[in-house]
């Protein structure tokens, strides 16, 4: 990236307050990450980013956006005056996207969007220069940040789009104007804010707001809430699923380290367990085929994908037990899928599960947590550890249905006690799965089991 302050001011409809023309080679909104030659974007968060312009200058910033009074603008740095720094940040991203003009692939969903993003990037990178959302930079700040960090010459840009409320994905889709879009699943995440799965489906479908009229939308075949919302679309719609959909897979073998499946008599594998991960792979496959990849290229991309940490990640406990860590986020649909998958995986010892609260489920939270009893039984699971206030209902339900199953309950203040209990119970040949919302901090439990 090489933008002069004049180009920046035109792209964001701002005004250059300083006389000397300067060139920026990068963009950051965190003053601690500033490097020489960067543009600093002072955003309004818990703190006002304008308070950190001096630190950005100290770290080598060449220019800064500025939305306060012009007479208060800092000295010693080029200043571009704008009305709103976030809107300017997004406008600059749109300008850079237009300049580079890659094909844009947008991915959203209540669960699996990060893994699907990783798979899609791995597949497309077999043939094209690709770049993807790093970490969870998938909101109105993270998405323009991803675009502005896209290397020059990128041919395919894979953008993850997240949301908490209605209207948020529309903004992201209009900004990115994707050529291809995909929805992984409609779960119950953020149902507290949206009210129903129907409203969640509406919010996910916002990804089509900026979708090219001749573009592609990929959706799961087993989700009627999405299918019925695609009837009026001009774009191509492709459904994917396990033994259903226009692109369907048959699972051939599944173990801890990999899942083997076939599509159109061709064999594929992914280094992950679970039919839900095969469905994510089918989305990546559909996108790869749309862009003309051959079967062997798709096979290589899926077989050697590296997924983002804490998404269906196998680890080792300090005593040698197998840990399946899936602790970045959770909703009832996703937790049920993980439990169903884990129950089928072979293990030399026992199967244990650590389940933490799923947040933002609203008025139905108690019943949704309790419904997890349908995914647990005393034949496949030997010990259950429940963590958080919302898990109280599941504790009662498990005790009623499986009185001999060992179920331990811990309040949110008893995390260390839970860790100690798990460590005392966990055998070297056991397998243990951990699933819960990111806000419950199960990452700390995973790390404690490894130490």
C-alpha cells in the first residue's frame, strides 16, 4: 500500500490540514502497533483514540485521521480532517478494495464461519494469491482493517462477517461487495438480541445485500429458514449437505485426527472430526469449483488446511489424555453437534465433557441449556463437568435421566476447583471435550490441563 495524503483525503472525503504531501504504507487503529510510515486511525471505543495520537507519532506514524476541531490538530504529523474516523476508515478500505479488485468471498454463520474461512482460503490458495480475515477481525472495524492489510496483488479475499444485531452484516456486505457469499448454519447465537431463529436467518441473509447480481450464495441443504429466503434472489444458490443438497457428501470414515468422505465418487479428507466440519468443507469445495479449481487442487486444500486456534483443536493434557478444544464460542446447535461427534469417536479410555454456559440466549436460555441432555448418555460419556449458572438445568436433567452418570457442577467462581477436580479424575488414556462461550474462559481450563 502506498497512499498519499491527497489520495486518502479524496477517498474519505476529508481535508488535508498540513502543507507537506506524505505517503503512508500501512494503516493501524492501535497506536501500539504503529510502524514508521503508517496512517493512524483514532477510533472511539472505551477510550477516544485521539488521546493516543501522540503515542502514534512517537512510534513513527506518518499521518493521522482527525475528527475533532481543526485547531486542535496535532503538530509533527500529516493530518486528514474527517467527520467520522470510523466511516473514513471504512471508506478508505472500500477505495483500496476497488484499487486491488480481488474476488471477494464473504462467510457468515452462527457457527463454523472461521473454520470455513480457513478451509476456503486453503482451497483457493492452491491456484490463487489469497488473503483471509486474521483472527476474529470480522466486524465493522475488523473487516476494513482486514481489507487494508490485504497484500497488493491479492486475487481472492476471504472475509469473515460476524454480527450481534440486525443490520450489521448489511453494512459489511455493502462495504465488501462480495462476488461469493456463504452461510454456514443458523443457530441460536445472539437470539437474546434478535428474538428468534427466523430473525437470525434474516440477519444472516443480509450477506446478500452487497452480493454481486451474478454471484453465488452457498447455504446448508438442511436449513429451510434459509432456503425459503432465497426464492427471490437473482444470484446462483447452491445447497450443500451430508447426503443431501446439490453438493452432497457421504462420510466414509471418522476418527480423532481426520474425516474421510466422498463427493461425486471422488474421495476427500479433512484433518478434523465431525460431519459439521465436512459441511464446512463442502462450502469451501463449492467456492473452489465456482472459481474453476480441479478436484486434486480441492483435495490438497482440504487435506492440509490449518484451522484457527480453539476451533475443533486436538491437544494433549499433561498426563497424556486427549483434549478436544472447541472453546472459542458456543450455541446449542453447535454444542449438540460437537457432543454428537465426540460420542462417536474411538477412545482407549473414557469420554469426559466440560460444558460451560452459552451466552446471549435470552429468555429461552434455561430450556436451551437443558436440551443438551439429548446429546449426552451414560454409555458414551463417563463423566460430565458443568460450569456456570445457566448449566444448572442441565445438571438436574442429567441426574433425572442418568442417575448413575457422574455429573459435577461448578459455579462461575469455582473455575480453579473445577480444574483441580478434572485433573484428579482425568486418566492418561481418556478423551475430554471442552465447549462453551468464549466469555466463560474455558481457554484457561484447557491451558491448565496442558500444564
